[in-house]
C-alpha cells in the first residue's frame, strides 16, 4: 500500500501522518509512531515526536 | 526554606518579578542547549564583495587570502 | 566522536548533557551563518532538519515496507523563500525527490484537517458549517513560531478551495519564550531565598547553560501539570494549582526547593499575551497585523481556529478569545492537525487526475512586500504582499547600471520601504562579461513557484547574453555556493 505522508517539521516536535484510502471515497489518516533504530547505545523507542539532535559521547 | 511568604512578597514586588525584558528572554534562549557560533563563517568572501564589485577580482582575492 | 540521537531520548537528555543538545534549530533555518559545534563537528540548521527528516523517512519506509520518496512538508506561512529553500534542501539530502516534494503552510494544512474532520462528522452533527464561504483566521502557536493566516474557505460539493488572504510577518515567538519567562521568575525566587542577585551570580557560561536548561524543563513540566489539572477551572476566583519540586546540586552544590503556581506563571507570561507589552513582541500584534493586511476587522472573521501545542494552554486560548470576543475552535490535541492536513493534501494531490470529486485547491500568497535595492537608491517594489503564487512578471529596465563591470542587487522584504524591520533576504551580483555603459537599464524577471520559492533572473535590457539566474541556491555569490 502506497503511503501519502505529511510531515509537520516543528520547532520542538515533528509529527508524521499517513493518509490511506479506505472505502466509499473516504481517507483515513494516522499519526505514525516514530522510533529510532537500535545502535551501539541500545535500542531507543521514540514516541511520535522527533525533536532535537543529541550527540552521545 | 519554603517559609517565605511568597504571596505578600509578590504583591509588594510585582515589578521585580513580572517586569521581564526582551533582552533577558533573548539572552536566556541563548543559554538553552549547545553553543552556537552565530558569526559569519564565510566572512572573507562577504568582506571582499563589500569592496570589489567584480566577481573575478573577488575570486582572485579570496583565493589569495584562503 | 559520539553517536547522534534524534527524538524523545535526545529531549530527555536536555538536563543531563544540556550543552550537547541542539534546540529550536528551525528558528535558524535559512541562516547559513548559524552553526553549532559539538566535539569537532559542525551542524547547520539544515543539517539538523536533514537528520530529523531522515529518521521520519526511514520509519515510514519500515512501517510500509516500501521506498517513500515524496512528502508534503509544512512550513510556517511566514517562512521566506530562503527558509523554504533550505528546508527543501534538507529534505533532498534526506533522500526525498525534489519533484515529489510539496511545501504548504502550516495553518493551511491545519485548516484542511479541520474541514475534513467536520466533513466526516457532518452525517452525525456538524459543529462548524463550511457549506458557505467563510473567513477563517488560523492562529498557530508552536514551540518556536507564532503564525497567523486569514483564509477564505469555500466548499463546493466535495471540492475544497482554500484561498490565503493574508499571512503574518515571521514571528519567532513560541513555547520556548513562555518557558524562559518562567525560568527568569524562578531565578528571582532563588535570588530571594539565597539572598543573592541571580544576575550577578559569578559563573561560567556552562553553569548558566545548566541552570537555564534544567529550569526550562521544570517550567515545561509545570505547564503540562497546570493544563491537565486546571481544565474547567477558569476565570476569576478559580482555585490555584501549584507545582513543587527540588533540584539537587542546583548551584555551587546547593539544592533548590521551589514552587510555582498557575496564577504566578500566568502573571509571568502576561507580557507575551498582551498587546503593546514591554517586550516588543506578543501574540496579539501578529493578529492585528494580519487583519490590517487583509483589510478586515476582527468582527469580519467567521471562525478562529487554534493550532499548535501552546494553544492547548488555557490562558493562551483565553487571551485569543478575549481579543475576538468569541469562542475559538480547537482540538483536544492541536499538535497533530498540521501533519494530518499535510497527509490529506498529499493524498488528494497525488490522486487528483484519477478522482473526479474531492479536489483541494490552495492559493498561497506572499507574506511581505519584496523589494529590489540597488546601492544609493530607494528600494523598488518587485512583488506586493498578498500576491498569489504561482506568479511570474518581467520588469523591463527596472534599474540602471552605475558601474561598468557589474551591479549588486539586494533583495529585501518588509511592510514598506520605511519598515524599520526590513530584512535583507539576499545579495546577488550580476557581473558583466563585456563592459557596459553606466546608465544602461537592467531587466528583472520575478517568479514565485507553488512552494512560494522566489526565483529571479536579471539581464542587461536588450542583451540577453549578459544575464544571471538568481534562483537562490545557485549562482549566489555570498554563501559559498
């Protein structure tokens, strides 16, 4: 299924929404949870909002 | 420590507490997070253009200074 | 060199590694001279946007199991073309394809979501009737910007037509300013408790970074508590809500036990909510400015729609409602309207050729007058505020050459040529390949695309070979391009 995405690139929060056709000419829009893929510092789950860049020493 | 009567103190010193200035907010925002260098990183090029209108001249001078 | 983190974890680190977190980078996008340096690596606002968009893209792709190369990305209505262009560059670097990117204004996106939600509910009980054309003022107060747009909304069957009538000047006022007001207040309290003047506290700049970072987080927590506990308790005489906490090792090894009540906090943020306050900026001024641009009074506005996380705070909402003298429209969670509206627009835009009904047409406008300034002359108006995009115009012989080898053109934006806040958007240089007689006229072609990105072409009138294309990410001689 092809996603139609909308991104609100905010100052302190970024929100991603996806629109999908359902039926009867209606479109369903979902807010997508965003998570960061695990790395050497461990698995990090980020709920919905991406905000700032942090560099872990 | 929390024995201060804030209600009375706030009423007596409203200006001190609530009269915030633009500069204080600006300064405060500057203390949030990592330090930023807001100075012009390409200042050499910019200065050159202040004095020389020609792109060619400017490039020569920039290369000389770089 | 450490690892980079983007997201809630990074946010949580604000009080631990406060000097290694980049805040509010969107406020600086389009400004190539603003650079953060952490360890030996430099980050521009565009780099930060690229990293955030990369994470967003990777997550969508993982969720749907397929490559995603297009998106509708929202920007403040008042972003100028440099800011939009820089956001676009960040999206391209994150892997999106240029021709599959669309930028629409945040208030417009939020409005699309509102109309759509109302449409969904019309079979049940419509609260706001958009069956007749309406003038809607969208007030968007987010983390760092305050954006006001007035739009004419017309729904014809299943088609939506959204026409921007006027948009506010770029106003950097958001949650962070509300936080700092509270931080300064707590510092006053600390000064009194410890009998010192916080402004004279001798400390290294790093200590100040720590103090401001932890206190701003405390204020944010307090505000969330005030919002959740005080709903329904509004107006004079309501009970107060108090936030209390203790910060260990706050300053010179001492802890700081403090409290702040909602009433105290509301008093702190009053200058931000009051017209003509002593700060020089507040949430009311951009509303008045936008009404003036649209030649409308506040009574001409049919609906006021509140968007952005800060409008969830009751005191902010009351300030707007007091100004208009009526109830506003707001959602339970105004933070998601913009992204939802953007996704909706993406869907309709991609399917517009296939579907007969249900089109969305947006007419964006230019926020402020755009001027051309040539040294020692008064600025010449190129594009008036309110001009609808897309737009194209050729100005034949608009300025004259005063130097045989080239001419420097400054592009400015502002309310009028006497606007004290007039901004220089860009300086460009047209260098002649052959020597030109002083006094020779120069022609300019101005183009605004659907994303409100400005393109200029300048040439020696009657000599098209002697030209420069000043599309802003090419041929710009200042910025190291």
